[in-house]
């Protein structure tokens, strides 16, 4: 039942919004950062990879990333998180092949005109099935795990949606994202204020730059500190907030291999591609908490079974951090929901997870056939 009284004591206030968004990001608050550009905190990819192997530095960086997302500007860049451009170029070719195979299909878009951009939904699963080794090389990057865990903790769920903005492609409308960003405004007031606050804590938005992204190509427009406004899910559709965004949003040029991550409550929008001959390509990552519902259905049993032979063959050439990162992106790491009649918690508080099963198979060098049967039985127990 519609109950606007839940929000009567929190009317929309553009002046309060303005005050939050006009804060300044102070470099001394983020001592591990390389720089602050246009209020965005920028980190060195070399430092992030070093932190993945140094427990003390890792904790410090996790804390600092969380501070950025929660109390700071809400957005960070990791420069040159991918240094092997062949890994990115290979995935880009996989994406182009998928787009070609899906040509003519109406893909839709959340906040832009349908069909204006190239979109691949569930790019995570599709790219794994198309090129298992390329998928492993791409998602074994420890930077993805470290950033995701800084906001969501362990056992997050990775999903991906490729976005190709062609020359002349127009900017999106400014918005907040999933979950509540995808609800109609007339429904939003039925959710109490604490649920609005909770929504942004269930996902994390990211993008991997597959091409250089000069400003004229339209990298993401962002409004630092806007995630701090409690009524933001109600506000972003209103003209005065859109006008403020248009006047104050910033864009950072990115290089191929850079990462951009932000709190999903940050007001943001893909920019217009004003070039005549340049496709801007990004892999948009939406990472979900183990305790929330991801936006897309990913058949992680099919995904993991498909990449397992390549994973088994290449694990000796991966660091422990890389192996942990690829399993974090590929596997279901949370034990629930399940059927506790057939999948009881025999060795602890929770049943065995798919990720634990995969780790055991790799440690004990199970054949793909043995692992495939184990996956089948695991899936049946949980049905």
C-alpha cells in the first residue's frame, strides 16, 4: 500500500544535495592514492597488485577503497590495472564476435535509447563459453577481487554487460543504478528510508576500459559525493537535480586497461561519443553482494564446467591471488538458497559451495569428467 508518510520528513532538497556535491576530495585523506583528479581518487595499478600479495598493505587498501565509496567522493580509478593489452584485445575480439552473432536482436538499454549502442547482456557467461582461456586470463586479475571485496566482502557475484558506444552515440540520462534505480518512482516511496540506504550497499559498479577513452569519446559522467544524498533514488528523475548534474558532472579520460569503480548510488551517465570514427568499448561490471540478488541469471555450473579444463591446465602458472580472483568471478561462493533436505550442512553451519567444490577439484587434480559429475550432483542436491 502506498504510504508517502514514510518520506514526509525527508522532502527533496536541492540545496542539501548541492552542499554534499560541492565537497572537495582531499589528497591527505587517501595516502595510498597516486592523485586526485576532478575529485576522483586515482590509484596505481602496480600498487593494487602489490597489495594483493602483501596482507598488511591489502587491509590498508581495502579500508581506503571503502572510505572512498562510503564517505568520500564515491568513485575511484585504478590506472593500468591491466598491463597485458593482449588480454584485453583478445576479449575485445570475443565481444565483437558475440555482437556480430547477436546482430538484429533487440538488446534494449536501461537509461539510453534502445539499439543506439552495442550491448551484450550476460557477457560474463557468453565470453567464458566462447573462449575459456581468454576468460581466465581476463578475470584472474586480483584488482577486480580487491576492489569488489572492499565494498561487498567475500563471495560476491560478478556479472558483466559490454557497452560499445559508436560515433554519434548520445549520453545516457543521469541516474542511480540497481536495485532501487530500476524501480518506478511511484513505487519507491513504499520502500522505507533504510532500504534506500541499503540498496547501494548490495552492489558495486565498475568498468574495464577496453579502448582509450578520451573525453570526446564520452567516458562516464560522474557527480562525486552524490551517493551521500539519502533521497537520491527519488531525486534523480527531477529536473532541478538533472540540471545540477548537467552543470557539475565530471569526466576523466581513461586509458586502455584502466578500471573505474563507483558506488551505485552515485549519479552517473555514459557520455556522448562526439568522435567520427572511434568506438568506445567498456566491459561494465556489476558486482553483487552474496546477500543480494544479482541482476542477471548466470549459469555458473555451465560456466565453471566449461572453463575447468583450461583452469586445471593453467593453474600451475597462476599465483594464489590470481586463482582466488578467477574463482571469485566465476563460481558461486555462497551456500544459500539451497534445499536443506538434500543439501544439509554436514560439516559446519553451511553446505558446501560451488567454489569450495571447485577448489577441491583443482587441489586434487580431478579430471574434467570427475569434476563434471561432481558438479551435476552438487546442482541436484541444491535443486
